[in-house]
C-alpha cells in the first residue's frame, strides 16, 4: 500500500493466489432485487466493488437512484398487507426455511463475505453461524410475543392490546458485518410482519444480494427488496419517503443524525444503532491474564472494525505496567493475513483506502499527542489496506484517540487511581454502546455495571453476545434495539382496542 504514513514491521501472510476464495459464477447479480426479482437500475449507472485485501475490483453493482428506491418501496407497500396478515406460525416457518437455506450455503456466504470485506474466514464463518441462529431465534419469538393482560380496566369495558406490524421498514446497513447487520434487521422485521426495503453499504453489497438470491423462492415478492447505491441518495430517499413507516440504520453517528433529521419531516419512527468506544475498566484485583486474553479477541475481532470493541482500557495504576506487558504478549501473536492465507488468520485489512487512511491519521495524531505504540502503530507493507495490531500506552487523558471511534486494530491504555475516577472517565465518551469491568470483587463488579453508561456491560468478559439478549446503545450510540424480543417490540406497534360489554 502506498502511503505517506509510517509503515510498521510485521508481515501480512499472503494467499498462494492459485485458488480463488470463490468462483466468479457464485457472485450474485449486481442489480437491485425488487418485487421478487433482480432488475438493473433505471439509469444503468454502476459502482465497482473492491477487494480490500488486494485492491482488485471484484465486480460492479447498480448505483441506484431515488427512482429505484421508489420502485422498491412500491413493491414493499403492495406486499405489506398480505405479509402482515400471515399467521405467526407461517412467518416462523418461513424464517426457519431461510435459516436452513443459509445453513446449506454457509460456506459460500462466508467466502463471499471474506472476498468483499477481506475479513478472515473465521470471522465470516462466525457471522454466518450467528445469522442462521438469529433467524431461528426470531422464528420462535414471533410465536411468543407478550403484552399487557387483556381484561376489564374501565367499568363494562374489555381492553385488548393488538400488536401490529408497522408496515414498510427502510433499512440501511454498514460494511463491517454486511450479512450479519442485514440479518439483525431482516429477521425481526419480517417476524413482526413488516416488509422491507434494504440498502446495503455501497462498499459491501454482495452477501446481501446473495441473501436475496438464495431466499427468493421462500418469500412472497415484495416482502424483501434490496436497492444498492449511496447513502445520501437511497438512504435519504427511504428516510424521506411518505410510504416508509420506519427507517432503521446501523452506521456512524453522522449518518444516524442525517436520517433522523429527514425522517422528522414525515414523523416516521427511527431505529438507530450507531458507533461505540467501549471502555474496559480493570481494577487492581482483576485476573490480568484473563483480561489480556479476552482483549486479544475483543479489541481486535474483525480487525477492530467492531462497534463493541474493547478499545479503551482504563487500568488501575498499580497494575498498569503488568497489564500492558500481558496485552502486548497476547496481541503480538495475532496472525495478520489475506482470507486465503489459512484458517488461522485472525486479522484482515481495513475495509477501504479511505478508512485505512483515517485509521493511520488517528495513529499519527495519537503519537503527536504523546502516546507511544508499544506494538504496531502503522501500516503493514504490501498491497491491501492492512494496519498492524497496535497497543498505545502513555496516552494523555482526553487525547482524541481515547474519545473518538478509530474503528481499527488499536487499543489505548490509560490509568486511574480511584473508583469514582474510573467511572467518570469511562462515561466521558459521547458513546454508550458497551463497556466491561474486570474485578474479582463481586460487589464492585455489580456496582460498576450499574454505574457504567452503556447498553451492554460485561463483568470479567467482553464482546460475548447472545441472540436472546438485546444489543442497543445509549447517548450517541443511538436507541434502537437489535436482537432479542425487544427488537420485535421496536418493529411493531401496540393498538388498544376497547369493547363495551354493557348489556
Ligand atoms: P456509515 O454511517 O458511513 O454508513 C452506514 C450506512 O449508512 C451505509 O449504508 C451508508 O451508505 C449509509 N449512509 C451514509 N450516509 C447516509 C445518509 N446521509 N443518509 C442515509 N444513509 C447514509 O457507517 P459505516 O462506516 O458503514 O459503518 C461503521 C459505523 O457503523 C461505525 O460507526 C460503527 O460503530 C457503526 N456500527 C454500529 C453497530 C451497532 O450495533 N451499534 C454495528 C455495526 C456498525
């Protein structure tokens, strides 16, 4: 990679180049999926999809326009009544059939995801397995919704709560987990009886299009529609469209703000899952070895391009040096490489040239502010957007690298001396998605969990998720709830029906 930024020692393991990760016939059509079939964009304009591991072009997909989005919304509107009226049992059967179809094609989907994102196969395989389980969970949850008890709350009047679909949900997804983030929306939105128009990230549309291709015979036409293209064009149109009942976006805070602003014009519901900067608070009594081993994964999974990554360590000053040594020991063993370079590759490239340069810019500014890279600290030589797994120490309090989302393989280490200081420093970031606390004192762990301002708090763990439990943020991380039965609540509405039973 040609860059003006520092390159760092360390190597990128390269694939042999003899066997492609996926045969080109397995690519999905590079077109919109509307009303049950693929169709080209109205203008015929296209955009290249790039492999970030070697910077080659994989294929081209349609660059949609507002008119393409409108066609998809029309299809979703036409399908919504029939789909909304299907019995939960039928919807559950459909979701289970989708899960089976994904399972039959799990290897293909994982390879396609790795081709498009450069992520190691172990990460893509985990994404696909979790996607399958998400559909299975939502299939069950669709048949077991709970609500207030029906009953007489006003004299001679019987109250019943109906839980209804919202109608058409517009969805915008990011590039870091293209299939998984799409599924986190599609599964509950369909389970709740809505129809969908989804816009994948312009950088990573392939597994979402493949999903549409693989499940085309399982869903009635118009229930799921995919429009490819740019956020400010397609995403904005979905947020503005009067026939879209909710806009759900996973992405950066700026994109979240943009759709929320536009959605306010039609007073539509907004569901936002935005960025994160998870603090990891380590007390003096913690199992430091366990914390370092956990952060080897939780700080660097998906090359740190992870909204819940444990990237901001606050460690008690008495054990800070020892912890930094243990973390460096752990992180130094991470295998960086192309997805074709073996099943033990753990770290892939940044998603794009622009993001690669952004991460390197963060590293340069961190060093200028006084931080020291005890591991990594820059780009790795050769083609592809690879950044060395990095540990930064001597990070001054308030430095940008501790407050802003870097979204790369970078963990910062800061120290604290007292519990209250740990809480206020952990909570000072504008984000509130996730956090962890490490201590062997159960009371302290519990107390810290209640004081940390984040939608998920782990005690003696980090980045372990369960499809039964909600994933959602506070503050600038947004307020939508993904996963769990709470997602079904978010994607449905309650209606109170009152019967006069006086005779
Ligand atoms: P991004 O905001 O740049 O893009 C996300 C999506 O929004 C893309 O499809 C993009 O085309 C679209 N978009 C961009 N501008 C838009 C606009 N003005 N109107 C409508 N849509 C617009 O984010 P990204 O770089 O793809 O993803 C990384 C971000 O996503 C990080 O901040 C990360 O923390 C966040 N993220 C959050 C979660 C979560 O669960 N909270 C999960 C994954 C990623």
